[in-house]
């Protein structure tokens, strides 16, 4: 599966100053983990962002953002972000900020 190196570079730049962050090959692309918890990912078909259960309504109201579906099941609290949205620096950073806020509330692994 082809990777999205442009999106990977954007996310790497946006997350460079975050402490406790690691990268791992996942989902056919690259995932970023904060203290061992999944934060976001870059795949060939878009960006994945973990906003937290019942904290994704605001994001889903934005055109170009959809619920993440895995094996036919909606993953509550995860969204899939299309290129028009993740290409908008302000929107991408807003999503990352929300993901960081949620993930910082979780115990580390």
C-alpha cells in the first residue's frame, strides 16, 4: 500500500515539539502515539485522528471529515480526514490540538 509522504511530513512538522511522542508503522501508513496511546495516523487515503469517544461531533460537522470505519464498524471517537481538510493548516492543527487534549487525559501505557 502506498504511503502519503506529504501528509506524514505535515504531521511530523506539527508534532515535532510534543514530548512523549513516538511513531509506528500501522494502518498501512504511519501512526503517532502519545505516551503509548494512539493519537493520529497518516495513510494513503487520508489522516486518522483520535478525538475521544463522544468528542467528535464538531469534527464530523466539517465537510471532508467522516467517521472512521474499521471492519464495517464505526470507531466512535476516531475520524478520517480528507486532503482538503488536512491541507488546511488551521483545520489540521485544530484537529491535532483536540487529539492531544484527549490523549493527555489518558493514562500512559
